[in-house]
């Protein structure tokens, strides 16, 4: 059975690799940042879990995905999620703002992974949580592959 919110089927644009909520859903009232939110499915799940007293910020680098996420949230009647333009290495959020940072299949695509994790640490409050579902490689990616945008964008 698929979940629908007010007639909206949120899985229609899902492109993650796993479940960042395997370790638990956000708590009511939590502030959540979704790094690489894409069409917004994980952000919408988080927004439902936090309730109206919580807040979710989805961050994506592409205007097309931001518009798709905003439209999906509107259609689903989700008012406590917003979607901002940004990069994993430069998150558009204040220091210490988030109780939880999630990401689903995005950090593996970021060339500067250390920079992305520095940003995650920056936006987390003391005692905050990180829940990442991703693909990991055990060998360094060759420099030529790092420079080939077609390999990173599918």
C-alpha cells in the first residue's frame, strides 16, 4: 500500500537509495534539514513526523527539483516544509539550527564529501543527529571521474 496525502502520491518522483528513517523518524517539534531533497519525499515524511510545531528545510541544487518539491508539498497540504536552493557544501541554514540532518543518496554524488560533512556539523545543534542513507565506495574515485559531470548526473 502506498501512502497518499490529500490525493498526492509522493513516491512518484522518489530517487533515493535507501531509508534515512531506518534509525527513527524525527520527533515532534524537531527542526530537520534534508540535504539533496530532490522532489521532497523524505522532507515530506519528516514534516509529517515533526508535526506543525516542527520545521523541515529541504536543500537542492536544481531549480527543477525545488519546484517539484514545492508543488508536491502544496498538493499534499504540507505547510511546515520549505525548499531552498543550495549545495551540500554550503547549506542555506543558520549554525546550530537543526535537530536532525538527513540525506538519501546524495552525499555519494558530492565531490567534496568532507566539505559536506563540515556543513552538516555546522548546522546541527549540540546533541543533534545525522541519518544518512547512501552508497559508499571503498576505493578513491579517480581524478578523471571526479571531473566528468556526466558520471555524477546520470
